[in-house]
C-alpha cells in the first residue's frame, strides 16, 4: 500500500529530521507552511532546506501554498481567538473554496508511486493542518498515513 508521510521540524535536531526522511525513503517534501522562511529552525528555513534536502538526502522540495492556512486563520488560532475546532472548520472551508481535491488529483496523482512527505513546523500532528491535509489525500487515494 502507498504511504504518505508528514513531519514537523520543531523539537527535532537536523540529524533526527533528515534521518527520519531517509529511513522512510521520502522522495519529495511538500512544504505546506504559510511562511517557509521562519527562523524557528535554521535547517528548515527556505531556501536552505532545498539545499540540505537535495545534498544530504537526494530529496526534492515543493512549496505548495494551496495547502497553507490563510494569514487570518493562522493568526486567530495562535492568538486563541479560534479553538482547534474553529480552526478546523475554517481550514476545511478554505480547502473546499480552493477545490483542493482537484488540485491533489491534478498535481499529486503519482503519490501512489512516490513517497511524499507533508512538512510543517508543529512537532506533532494532532493540532496541525498537515494532519487535515493528509486526511484529504487519504480520502482520495486510500493511502496509509505515517506521521514522523
């Protein structure tokens, strides 16, 4: 069965991060962060991450804003204006508005042959939009999800 991975870089050393990707034979990272130039972790900051992924692990890098929350949704969640339930509702509406299922089918239908990994910053997937995006992939392709 095909597998889709997700990973957050927070609370991971560069060594742990790259070893997880390599050990799971990830081919391509899909960065779904709204802001991929964050200073939270130097190795995960764009454009450095593209160099490290390719040079260290021969992994391709894509940044796909279609999977990112809007600035407003993210800001309201971080400021605790939105609960996680509110965030999910707004994010789900955004995915419908962006016709994300069509986008996935058009651009990622090879996920049954390639090992994609969704990248975000949160260390665990429970309250991270990468879990929501991976669930949409699973609905379309019935693939196994593995959170690294």
